[in-house]
């Protein structure tokens, strides 16, 4: 199945991205495995978090060239987790 060309995609007014470091993502996956007792699948092992972050960054760069608007928030800490929704709500109201 072919993807739509970017010219046919309606660009949103704002895209909000939550991100964290490779170390934090890997740590969270390990914690989730301990809590749920469900093992990581083949897409979650090894350096997968680093690979995912690389492709996320590349995708953002490509979309920015197409005038896609992003707000990127760190979601590293509990404080980030608590404050991000308030900041995002403010940005959305300002649209």
C-alpha cells in the first residue's frame, strides 16, 4: 500500500511531540517489562530506542521543510510529565 504524497496530506496547525533520551526510553521499557512480566519484543531490544530517535529526528527535519509546525517537549522527568499538558493546552489555545 503506497503512502499519500505529502501534497495530499492536510498539515495540522500544530504537532506536539513528546521525547526522551535513549537511556530514559530504554529504562522505561525495562521497568515496563518488570511490571507487566511481558518480555520486550524484537522491535524493543538492542539499540532500538536510539534508532527510533534517529528516525524521529530525520522525520521532523523533512516535515519542517514542508512547513510542518512542531512543538517538541522533553518527557524525561516526572516534572516534565506534569507540566507538558499545561504548556500544550496554552499553545493550542493560542492557535
